[in-house]
């Protein structure tokens, strides 16, 4: 597959790298030869690889760990030697033990599996070149790889790609769940995984061992460090609120002057078809997550008979922590205390780390590659009764133009008729949508026997939620205009005095006020944008109604999600909703992963809107841009340039 450079249709100067299919060579040569080839990656600063025992000794002898050991000893009354032994046990359980023989085994096995599962694994080679040690910045400063996380396949895929390009394999933060898998856990450890608990609580010793282990690898450059900023897989395919613990750890050596700089590399992994799509839907509906086990892995072999389309992996521009921190963090304050004494991050540091985390997530989103099915799923979810195939084809082409006008990163087959693109997407996702009598509708699993009304709702919801996981992939592209569309839709039925008050407020934030009349030609776009966010707003409405009507004072967070689901099902069966769209919004618009709900000790309930952090921008410019779009003939949108929504 030839590499080509992709450009945004809206802005020809917005350049994105082209892709190379790394499976193409694998299909034409020996996998065994590939696995056994000479693998000699250039290392950071030319350091020699550090053996596992040597790394452990460096960590256990560090001043910071000794300080914490003495502190814990004083607090617990136990001898320092006993605490030291506990630290050694923690490190033994945690540490990776990279072995090239295991790496070669995975190289061979994954080649076989990937060629069966995927049509293409596409990587932007220019992005790979940016993270090679031949680049001066990368050679002199440690690298932290930050991939998006949508599937279990992510960390295996990352190591496979780096091995393919002869780059140093990363050490990867993995959950303890994997360590319990017989044989597989140790093989992952020997391919670069180190295992950490999901939460540390107030375990001061565990945190000290963990942070010192990561910082030792970072300071000495023994290997790139890789972790998932979101902390866990996103079951909804929306970006999750970033977890700041590990990011704090890898940035701290820069603040303390232990390294000159740290390079953060955002990596966007886009799946045409998600391996866990039906599993995720069931988890969102309350089915317990299957425990990671070797037997479960063996049972999953049946997926090898399925076609999962293509994967696109985009390595973004490395982000220099030093450049980002310029003028934002006063590093001289760190010189006031000995480096080995752990301290709570200062407020400006915490704010910087938080902003950096959201910046990385936004970069991951911007480089996500959207496939035609993402657009089709967005349309089908706004038409749950189904669409004529010809209408779906026409609207998909229309939505393609709209997405390109907002700089979406689309992978659309060159020179292929739209009808063929739509039919091939339907064939790949035949488990979610089908064509019957010339009409396309979502597939609902056929029950094996009689089902209760609740089970019927559940089966329908699984189908809708699975489809919603693809629709969610386009949310970041249309978020701002969709918010404006919802505001316009709401204002249209509001009191004149309220609209006047809103207009007056907007004037306070701009020097100029331009009013434009909405024409009928912009209504299809306005309707689509409004429908994009409507399920999430309905989800909040259901939740608020539950809290007002049925929630008891003793409600806990653990009880909350199942209770809301049951309440939504009850409303659906009572005919309170005209369609089932509200059912999937409870799962995809309001769930455990979105951190929308907080129950305080006082009994107060806080609900946080599911809207990503927005950059400050001039109201007049943004509104002018979106009004221009909404008042333009939709059929002409593909031929116009628009201001960047991310500016």
C-alpha cells in the first residue's frame, strides 16, 4: 500500500501524514524469518540495555525510596529492614523482565493473527521517523508513548509496530488483571509489561516503589515508557477523563532538573471494527466484565474467523514538556527542597499537568482516522426506524462533505463509487446493520426462546449501544457546532426575554455583534447537529428524573448506575419514550466511565456535563463560522473553506 499525504479539504495547508500498510510485506514473506531477523534498535543516548536485577538494585538503593522506608518504619513501628523487604517484594511483583526470545515469539504469533484478523495495519511512517533515536531531540531526551485505548489489542499492536521498524520496545504499564493469567501474564512481563494495582489507596510504600521504578527508567533511558492516559479502555469509544498519576511521575524529573526535557508522543489508534464491540455494549448495560484468564483467551480464538477491517495508527508530533512549561511553571521552587523528599505537587504544577493531559487527549482525537461506517452509524442512530439504502448512500456522501469541512481525518476509498463504499461497510458490519427490502436498519439479536419485555429492551439496547460506539468517534469533530445547534434549538422555543438576556451576555464578550437569519437550506445540518447531542441530553434528563422521583437518601455510587438503568427500562416499557433512543443514551451518554456523577458525604449529588474541555475562543468568530455553515446550501459545503474550529 503506497504511502500518500492526506490534506484537509477545508484547509489545504493542514497536512497530515500518509500511511504505509505494514501487513503488505508480511503477506509476501516468511513470518518466521521476520521474527528471527536481526533486531538491533538504536538506544537513547547509546546506553546499554539494563538487566532486570540491575534495575531493581538501582530502585531499591535510591535515596527517595530509603526516605519513604524510614518514614513508614517510624509510622508503623516496624524495623526498616522489614519495610525494605516489603519494598523488594512489591518490586519483584511489579517489574518487567524483557527477553528477546519472548519478543520474537510474539512477533511470529501476532503476524499470523493480524493477517487473519485485519485487512491492513496502516502506520504513518513520517510519525515513526519523528520518534527514532536519529532525531536529535529524541536521542537526547526520554520518550513517553501515550496511545489512545479502545481495545486490548492496543499494547500488543504498539510493540509489534516498534519491532517492525527496529525501534526500542517500550516498557508498558499494565493492570494486575493480566498478571493473573497463567503463562500469558509471564509472557507479557517478558515482552515489556510491568504490572501495577488499579488503585493504591493510602499505601505510601507501594506508591514510592512504583514512582521510583518509573522515574529510574525515565532518567536512565533504558527504554521508552508507554501507558494509557485514560487509564482503562473506553467502552464507549469516547475519550475518557485522563488519569494524572503516571503523567505526574514522568514529568516530575523535568521539574526537578533530573532530565533536560521529556518528549510526550500522542498515538492515535483507530479500528474500523472493534474486536470487543458487543462485549462493551453488554458491560455498559450491567453485564459483569469477564475476568482476564488464559482459558478465556483460548475461547476467544473464534474471532480469528471474522474480518475486522483495517487499523490506522498515527504517531503524532512529540510534545516537549520543556516548551509547554515555559512561562507556566517556576521550576526554581523545586530547588528549595532536597530532590529525594517526596512532596505534593504545587498548584501551578498540578494545573500544568492537567492541561497537558487534556492537550494530549485532544491531539489523539485530532489524529483519529474515521471510516465511512462512522458516518453511517451516526445517520442510522438518528433514524432508528431505518433508512432506504439509496437515502443512506446519499446522506453518507452529504455527511462526508460536512465532516471534511470540519477537518475530519477521513479514510475514504479513492475513486470508489459511494454506493460501493456503503455496501462494503454494511458487509463488514453485518452484525450491526442489515439490508432488507432495500431498507437499512439495525440488527437485533434473535432470542433463542421466549423473552420478557425487559429482555427485549436489553437486546435492542445492545444493538444500539454497539452502533453508538462508532457514532461517538465523530463527536470531537462536530462538538462545537452541535453545541451551538442545541442552543439554537432550545432558544427557538424559549421566552423572548431569555433569548434577549443570552444575546446581551454574548455582547459582553465581543466587540462586534452580527445577526444572521437562518434559512431553510441550513435546517438539515442544524437537525443533524441537534440530533448528535440529543441522546446525551436525554440521558441527563432520565438521570435527573430518577434522582428527583426515586433516589433514596442512602444511595451509593455502586447502586446508582444499575438503579438508573432499571428506571430507564421501566419508563420505556410504560411508553414514556416515543423511541428507544433514550435507552442507549443512558449507557453511552451517562455511565461509569464518564465520571459524571459524584455523591458527596453530605448526601449532595453532583452531575457533571459530558462536554470535553473547550479552549477559550472569541464568541463572535466561532458563532459567525457556524452560522455561515448552517445558512449555506448543504450540497455546496464540500466546495468551501471554513475557519478552523480548533483555533
